[in-house]
């Protein structure tokens, strides 16, 4: 929840623009919070002790993060106007892209990166969960036999 709230908050246009306009303060805070909340989110997925989450719950955390976090990239890729004034007013952009093209490319890359990472981790955890459940059923079957 913290990672998602942080991720959504920093993509609000007024806050995103403010961070870019203050690269020595607010932008550093933005990146530090991305890092800290990202570590907290992934720690709940990869940590073993204490209070280890089961593979099914870990898969659920990753799936929820993907489903709830993906709309930002998709919205940025699909809205008809550039939403960040900082880029609209920029005198020059990489490869001569317009502000809207830059935003659309960024949104597509965000969505692809999240889909790739979250799906791969979800698939591993979900398969681990299914294997654990199968073992548990086999043990229960052998104990009752």
C-alpha cells in the first residue's frame, strides 16, 4: 500500500512538475521515497523471516501491485494531451519528440516494465504456491491413509 500510494502521489501533475522544478531537493525526496517504498513492497515479497508470507499471499501482493499500479502508465500513454507542464514548456526533448509523444512513450515503457517484472515474479510465486499446495495435499493424503 505504501509503494502504491507513493507511486500515485508523485505522478500527480502538480507534484511531478514541482519535483522536476526543484531537482536538488524535491526530486531527491521523490527518488528516495520511490526507493524506500519499493524496498518495503518487495521486502514483503522476498523476505523469509520473521512473519514470512506464504507463496499464495506473496503472489497476491505482486498481482495487486500490478493491477493497481498499471493504470498510471496506461493513462499516460492514452490521454490525448500532455499532462506535465514541465515537459510541455521544455525547450528541447530527446529525439525531437513532442511533449505528448514523450509522455506516450514513457507511459508505454512504464506499462511494459511493470507488466514484465510483475508477471514474471507473479508466475514464479504462483507456481511455487501450486507446488506447495500439491505437496500439502499429498502429505494430508498420506497421513490419513
